[in-house]
């Protein structure tokens, strides 16, 4: 039964996985409107609810086992649905076991260090799920599309030549390899939104007063660089999808479907870890049995004679 479920989850997410070594062209290879045969929103929501229960159970085991940590990296264009995905997918999970980190324009202190420093500081502990809302991948995305960000990083001349992006891909792969070798799993999700759906969501952010805060003029400037971003995403996916830490391209034009996919990829990863409640061993179990008897004897209304029976 459990194996069957794991198989279904694996089949569901297979088309989203970027094969390591594949040369990705986002526009040709991945459809933001793909729905994998799920019948509709109602069916999708039902599946997500079941997935959330599964995730909650797996997370409790992960925390109890306290050996493997999980890092979830979420990337997308503006209005791709990162915040809503985190809110929904993590809704059943004990907040003590999760840590969400948002990465914005780097601070002066962060710029005083190497570019991975601020991400290292926010890594999950063992037993924890760490979520990066934007991640170290911004270092080959927004920084690539806007070279002024690279200038602000004040790299020595030898480190900012034309090979800087290839070098960063290698460094990121090496860093992730180090993490996976040492008991941390990395889940990489790219929420793939179409240009038309982004337009619709921007309009909503302008028209609905409660959403105004989510919109900034900078978002429109970024939209004007759509093709540059598509190129940067395609290159990133091609260079950094590895066997140990593959990328998943999540169709993001329907929010409910994107959330279902994100939950499924996370569930797949946790099922692969197979975390178990620690077995305390025979000696500890005997001790527990002894303490249990003792506690029963202390129940109100019981006499010492009852307890002796
Ligand atoms: P938001 O997620 O809407 O709050 O926006 C955060 C902003 O920070 C986005 O415009 C990102 O492009 C920007 N940002 C995130 N990481 C970096 C980075 N490493 N360098 C420059 N800008 C970044
Ligand atoms: Mg924004």
C-alpha cells in the first residue's frame, strides 16, 4: 500500500523532472499550463489534502529521527506563486520543524562575504525542513540579468571574467554535493509561469486593494526582461540539475496544480528518505514498562494494596 502510493507519486512528478545533462529550452520543453490528467481544481484540492496529511506524518518522523535535513529551494518569476505554495503545502506541518528564509537584495554585510555565505547561514538543521523562498540560484538569475548586482559584489578582476556563470554553476553543484554527501536532501522547484498569466496576476495586484502591496514598479521592469530571464532559467536548469539534486519544473499557471506538484515532489523526497521513529531498544523498553507500572500505582483513588496486585 505504502509502496503503491510512493509509486504513484513518483509517476506523477516524473514529467516535471529535468534530466541531468539535458539541454533545456524552457519555452519548447515545459508547458506552464500542463495538468497531468488531473480532472480539475476540486480533484486537485482533494489530492493536495491527502498529500498534506502524508507530509505531516513524514515530517514528524524526519524530526524524530533527527539525522537528515531537507532544503527546499523555490524559484520563479514575479507572481509565480512562491508564497502561496509555501502557505498551502506546509499548512499541515508543525511550525517547529520548518524554517522559511526569504532572500532579497543582499545587505551591505552580505555583500562583504562570498556569494554563498548568506545561504549557508540559513541552511536547515538535521531533522528540519528549510525552505528558501528565492535561493542561491538568484546568484545566476537576477545577478546575471542585471550585471550591476555583480558589480556590487566587488569581486576581484580574476573572478568576474566571462566564465563567471559557468564557474558559479560548478560551485553550486559542488556545494550541493557536499550537502547531500553529509545527509541533506535538496528539493529544487521552479514555478514556471506563462507571460500571459503573469500579466493577469499583475492586473489583479493592481485592481484588488488588498494585493496592492504585492506589486511594485520594479516588477514591470523585470517583466520587460522576460526573454533574458527565460534564457537564464534555461541555462541554470541545464547546468544544475543533477542526480543528487534534480530540478523540477512545476507548471504554475494554475495555482492549485502548482501546489499539488510542489507537495508531490516534497513527499517523493521524504518517502525516499524513509524517516523512522527511533527504536529505543530493549533495555529502554523494560525501563519504560517499569515506570509505567509506577505511574499506574499513583492513580488517584488507588490504594497501595491495589497497586500491589
Ligand atoms: P520579493 O521576493 O518580491 O520580496 O523581491 C525580492 C527582490 O530581491 C527581487 O527583486 C529579487 O530579484 C531580489 N534579489 C533576491 N536575491 C538577490 C540577489 N542575490 N541579488 C540581487 N537581488 C536579489
Ligand atoms: Mg515581488
